């Protein structure tokens, strides 16, 4: 029990959404933009995702330990933090709700689609440690598979701070894909 509580405290400390005096703060667009763009480029090349508008959820994902083990050992929920307005213009993204962007005509995944966007993203708040940052990006996109026309994945994006300012992606890991 103590180990589980320690893990929860660690998640809260690492991925905490509260700034000074308990105020929710917006993630830094200079970190989020290259992270989301890298995932979008990965989908465009690997999944041959068509061009078109993308959506970004204003709400910030917060990790919470799940009772399961394996790739879904960390579940995510939407926390109180929100993205600032500048991220939308920086990404040329539309405002979207990650959980309601996918519309299904029945319980079958074959009936699902993403109307209005080719992909929708949600992110955690970046965790910055000196010249290194990490952000988890969740993505739903229009897949080419008829059995599952909307794909889902989570990626860990590792960034490093450039000497001239800004951030660049150093590594991309796939955490989960379906």
C-alpha cells in the first residue's frame, strides 16, 4: 500500500498540473508544438495520413496509475489544466474534444469516424528537467483500415532545448497503439 501511495505521489509531483498558489498553468507552446508536429509527421508517413485539419483538445491529460499491467498500466484522464490560445495558431489546429471527436454509428469500431478533422491530439503537461522535456501525446486519426477506421495511440516525446532557443524532438517512443 505504501509503494502504491508513493507511486501516486511521484506521478503527482512529476506530472503535477498546479503552478504557484495552486493555479493551473498552461503548457509551454514551444514544447508542445514540436511534440505534436512530430507525432503528426509520424502518422502521415507511417499511416499515410491524408492532409487536412487537425484538432487539439484544450484540456491537459493527467496520468493516473491503473490497476492493470502492460501497455495500459498508466491511464489518463483530463485534469484542470488547459492549453493557452497560442498553441492553436502555432499548430494550425482546431479546438476539439479528444473523447468526443470520434463519432460512431453503432458499437462496432467499423462505424466510427473523425468528422471535420484527420487527426485529434491531447497532451500531458510537459515535464521539464533542465534542457530536457518529456510530453505524452495521445492521438486519434483516420486510419486506412476498414475494420478500424479510427486509430488510437499514445507516444512519449522526448525533447531537448536548443542553444539558440526553442525545443527539438530528440526521441519518439510508441507507448500504445490500437
